[in-house]
C-alpha cells in the first residue's frame, strides 16, 4: 500500500483512481504528492517521498532541482488541458479583433425604454465596434506541443494561414500538425509575418522574457499578441512600449500585472483574464486523472511517462519481482549494479536503463525476490541514490 498527500482541490475522478489502487490519503509520510498550484518552495521534502504529480503542465511551483537531488520524480500532465487553452486562445483572438468587449460595455449602459429608440441607438453606434475576421489572417504559433498543435488544427478549420516556430519539436508533435503549417526558421521570421501570435512554451530559464524589445521591433505592424502560457515569457514593459507606439495592436494575457491593469484602464489595447486558460471542469478532471495514473504507474511499476526531471522509461512485466534503482549518471553504474546482483546468486530476467542529464533510473526484473542483503548491497554502491523492491502480480 502506498500513501499520498494532496494540496489544492483535486478532482474526485483522479482521487478515485488512487483509492481504487489501494492508495491511502495521509497528511504526512507520503510516498507521493498530488497538487495543482500550491507552492512547494517552502515545504521540506519528507524522507520517504518518491514522486510529485502536478495536475497541470507548468511546474514552476515545484523546486524541481531540489527534488532531483533527492531522487524524487516530478510529473506533469502535458496535453490534459490543451483543449481548454486552445478554445480560450481562439476566444482571445476574437476579443482582440471584433470590438466584442467594447460592444458589451456599450449595450450594458443603454438606458432607453423605447424599443425603436434603442434599436436606432445601437445601429448608429455599432460601426464603432467593427473589427476583423480571423479567416485569411496569419496565425503564428510559438511552441508546437499539445496545445500548439491543437490550436493549429482549429485555426486551420477557421481558414487561417499558419506559421509555427519550435526548435525543440518532437517527432510526435510534428505528426500532430496540419501539413499547412509553415515552418519558421527563427521567431523573428514568425513575428514579421503573423497577424496574430500565440505563445505556448514553458517558463524556464531560456524562455524568460522570450518576447522582448529586440524581437518586438520586428513584429508585423498591427499584430495581436496572445500569451496564455506563463507571465514571465513576455517582458511586460516592452509590450506596453510597442502598444504605445502602435506597432502592436492588442495584447491578450492570462497573467495580469499592476502595470498591465493600469494600461487596460487607460487604453483598450490590453485584455486581461484571471488565469482562465485551464479553468474548465473538463480540464481539471483530465489533469487529475492523468496525474493520478502517472503516480500509480511509477509507485507500482517504476514506469515514467511525463516527467520534467527524469527520463521516460518502461519495461513490460516479465517476472514477479522488480527493482527500481535511481543513481547519479556516472560511467560504469550498470555493471556495478549487475555485479552486485550476481554476487547474491540472483539472475536478471530483463532490465532497462535510461538517463537524463545527471540522473539515471534502472528497471530490473529478477527471477526471484530480492533479498534484504542484496538491497543493502545495492544501496551501498557509490552513486546509487535509492533502491526499491516491488513484487508484481502478473
């Protein structure tokens, strides 16, 4: 039996998966943590913590480096909220183009009892809210993962031209893209050609202030910029400067700041949303279910699918007995581990090893149960961080 701890409100569908696998919810001494936006930076990791599952894509609320040093796997749920974000981006493009917000405000303050006079007032003013259609316009998508590829498909059906930029796109991601997506060699090339630019990259060191004064000077005049990813990706001051000089027509973001709020009050060129990107019932359920399944797979089998700090790894069950060994990624570790197992007269039925940066993980199926002597021997091997013995029912 494994123990888990939760932060935030987690959808019951995800919690049910853990309970169905005989996981027990506790307040301390947990094997896994399931959370959404709770900040773990000030939390001390318990000694027996094995994994953290984030029900969402971003992990900036988790001290990933500290977790890695302790051999704790950090999961996220890329794609689980992709449809929700995709739909809001389309909404954002419409809000930035069609005078919808201004029209709503105008209609709310009409104070006329006579229907004829009301209709006359609306007809007289509606031309001031005229906008542009999306069809025939060019959408530039920065980041072509789950959200970016789904957005490309939706925008294509709306008749938009598509340009994509993602130097790290996976083969799987490339297969998801409509063939009509033109590849931009640089982000600057994308900005120069796009009527709308939507950002879909994680907030990491390399993407901080990704959109800044230097590349904004090259943006197509009158373009609309949409950021529903993370606030730090865009340099707010530089965006406001481009709005002020007229190069950028409108900025839509899910991450208000005091500076942006002041601008939105003074001008109509900033649309602020209170982090609604993944705020749908469906997305919350999808994220919780995906996070819970990943926690179960790792704690029971050692399988890793979507981790931000460990490599993807899986091994079909071959015997009843499995070792999960985490070690620093140093030369000769596989042979040291194998030699320790052989020294205890135990045969390896099957094994796999994967590494990522400074960390490595081994899944080893044994022909008989690992003895306590073997487990202690493996734990004493230099650079081995942790050893778990799992009995697996086939």
